[in-house]
C-alpha cells in the first residue's frame, strides 16, 4: 500500500476577506494590488502578485450601478429645487440634462488609481 504524500498549503499571502476586497478595491489573492484601473474598468492583472483578472467579468453591473447613483442624486436635487422654488420646466431641463451628461461623462474618465 502506497503512502499518500501530505500536501501542505504554500500560500504566500494572507487571503483578504471579501469585505476588504470590496471596500478597498484590492486584489482578491494578496490584498495589496489594485483591482481597478478606473472606476468601472478592472485591471489586466495584479501589480503585486500577478494574479490574472480575466476571470472577473462584471458585465454591465458597474455602469448600471453608477447610473442609478447619478439618477438618485439628480432626482433628489430636482425635487428639492421644485419644492423650494417651483421654477418653470425649462429651468429643470436646462440644469438637469447638463448635469446628468457631465456626471455620466466624468464617471467614465475618472481615474481612481491614486486612491
């Protein structure tokens, strides 16, 4: 009867918790490298442990999440303006269409790699 060789775990990094990975946007293996190169774009691999991030496919999830946040923010501002001052509809169109456009474009190009 052959003896089984005992395999020991040779992990070089302490695994971060899912909460740490989500809040800090760090590598799920080492917890050090950045997961994202910008707000919605994941990097190719970890700069620290070189884990390949190709298995991460979020689809349209981050974009929808950001759009919902922008929509909530703009709706709250529009309702506050309407209840406080009751401006004509053209003021709302002038303000909110521009603000939504600017915020949507800015979130696309915002770079959080320095955070």
